[in-house]
C-alpha cells in the first residue's frame, strides 16, 4: 500500500481528504465527496444549533488568485450529524466531524452529540478567522487551546485533531493541543484578509473580513507545517492551497502525514485523482516505499 497512511489512529487508504467547509454538511454532500474518492469525509464545522451564515457576498474569487470567504459557519447543527454518519457508514467512508463553539461549553456539547452520533474522529475548529467568537480568538491563546482540547478529550474516546491557523503563537498552541490529548493537528485554516472594490470604495464581503484560501496561502501552510514538525514532531494533516500533486508532496516533505484540499475541490473531484496519481509516481521516482517514509524528509 504505497499511499496508505495512518493518522490520528485512522487507517486511511490514501492521504487526501476534503478540507472542512467544502461540501460535508448534508448526506448528499457525503455521496459527492465519496465519489471524489477522498480517504475520509470531513464535515463542515458543526455548531450546536443550525446557523444561517452571513448575507451575500460570502465567497469571492480574487483577481490575484485564491478565494476569500466569510460564509459565517452556516451549518445544519449538531442534530444533523447522525444523518451524515449513517450515509458515511453505508459508503464505508471514515467521517471526521469538524466542530466549533462560542465557548468551551458549546464545544463540549457538540462533541458529546457527534461522539454519540458515531463519528470516527473529531476535528476542533480553533481557527475560523472571520466568525466572531468562533475560532481564531480561541486558537491564538495557547491556554484556551489547552482547555478546550482537554475538556473535549475528557468526554470522548474518539481521536481528536486540533485545527489551528496562522498566528505568532502557533507552535505554542500546537504544543498545548497535543499535551491536552489531541492525536493530530490540522494546519492551517484560512488567513484573515479583505478585498476592496475600488469603484464602490467599499469592502466587498458583507462581513468586511474573510478567510483567504487557495494558492496564495500555500507557502504559508508549508512554512507552518515545517516549523511545527521541526519543533514537536506531531502527526499533521497539512492544508492550504493544495491544487496539484506537488503541493501535497511539499506539505508531506515539510512534515504532514495527510492532506486536506479545500478551494481546489470546489471545482470538482479531478484534483484528488491528479494528486494521487502524481504522489504515486513521485514516490517511485524518489525510491520511497510509502507516504510515511516521505514525511518530514525536507527538514534540515
Ligand atoms: C468556502 C469555504 C468554507 C470553509 N469553511 C470552513 C469550516 O467550516 N471549518 C473549517 O475549519 N475550515 C473552513 N474552511 C477552511 C478550509 O477548511 C481550509 O482550511 C482552507 O480553505 C485552506 O485550504 P485550501 O487553500 O485548500 O482551501 C473553509 C474554506 C472555504 C474556502
């Protein structure tokens, strides 16, 4: 099994999953993601109650490349996870529930709900850069990261992945997440950014700020994965601007064991096929027997 990986205790047929927020909020989305051949389905970030999200415009394709979004964590709420789990089980696909909360109490309540629903793992979204109270405010403070992770770990035996975003305290936050019981880290989320319409002389997003994703953030993701792997040697799911196989290979060489694809997957599942084919050929050329042999090889 050249491409098989084991991450956060999940045995996956290959390293490529969808990133949270790209499909993953209805049973039909689970069907589509499985048809794209992802190795695990990651849900949209789930909060306790359903959320409508922000008014449009919420997603913009930027002229300079990349995508800016401020969806506002629109999601069907914790109750809906049961239907996602049963569809994923029927299709024999591992399901990772991404969860979010305004405070520790909400994280715990959602974690209990998704745990009972039978998900395979839980990804803590500690890094949403544009929904006030949910995410990056928690993720930039290593003490909060520790506390949320520890509390969630106390109510579930499911593997926990902590998803963190760009901040000056990223290494410390990662260390705290791991010491509190996270089995792996997902790095990185979108990067807080904005876009101004120069004729309207106004920000374009209704929320003013959004999260930048796609190719412009790829080198940032590679840097963060490299630095966190160098310091802590954890299991990492690399995410950020992967649109071709060599982007995935870079993240693996920096220290990631698995990969999530977000923005590029919005155009369809061909990118997964391209990445898998490219990685397989690359491993052979590099004379490597598995993805795991390539993890962190670029560390100097
Ligand atoms: C439209 C959209 C919605 C997203 N929603 C979520 C979300 O609900 N939870 C989350 O953790 N990340 C969310 N993200 C961030 C992605 O999971 C990913 O971390 C980020 O986009 C970087 O990967 P990419 O460059 O491959 O898109 C979203 C991204 C986009 C573009």
